[in-house]
């Protein structure tokens, strides 16, 4: 197994790999969870080959191009994969976007806050990023609570594309 990119008290964050059957199965499951589809959106991942393509064309390209991406979150004790967390470089946003999603059975245990704080620290220390944003569906109260615990503040409503849903944009760091 590869070395953890980020470690916290309870978690280790690893790069996703299109060569890992565990990563591929995890991505297929996570991206088809009702909570993911409702709160984040349908990424068109239906089978293992779609999941492999998602990893290859998303996170793996981001690791090479940006030095960051979405990471698989795994518990340090027991090695359970609980979700993913990391930064996304979205063309429609001026700043890097903190993203996270957990498998339902791991929600409510503080993992998103713990991983989010570690990703933010890494972004500031290793990448030199002062400002990070996060976008969230206004109905996703749980995700908004996570952002507030991470000291993000609401700034404005945004649409990533003209026909997209309107999202809340939160920011951490200096205002624009």
C-alpha cells in the first residue's frame, strides 16, 4: 500500500488509484449512495469500469496537475475506508474547493471535520494556499455544520454552470 498523504489522530488519507480494486469498489459504492446523489450529484458512475474511469480522469489527474485531489479516508485502527476528502480545482471557482463525502455508516463521528481540518492545514502549509472555498447544497444541513466547525463563513450563492442548481459558497481565509 502507498504511504498516507495526510494523517490525523484517527485517520489516514491516501491517493485513490485506478489500479486498486478496493478503491474502485469504494468509489462505485460512495458515488451511488442516496445521500451522495442528493447532496453532491450524479457523477454517472454505475459500474466498476465507470468508477475506475472516475478515479483516473478526476483524482489521479488532479494529483499530477495540482499536487492535490480527493483522498480516500481510512481509519488508523481497523483500516476501514470511511469516505473521501480533499481539494478540487473547479474551473468555475477562483479558489480551491474543499470536498468531502462519507459512507452513511460513518457519518456523525467527526471524521469529515477531522479530515477537513487536516486537508486545510496541508493546503496552507504544503501548498501555500491562504483561501479555500467549499460549495454546498443549501438543504445539506450536515455539511453546513461541518464547514462551520472548520470556521468557514458563508459568502454568497453561486452556480457552477448556468443550468446548475444554486449552491452556498463558504470560504476560509481572507475575503475576496
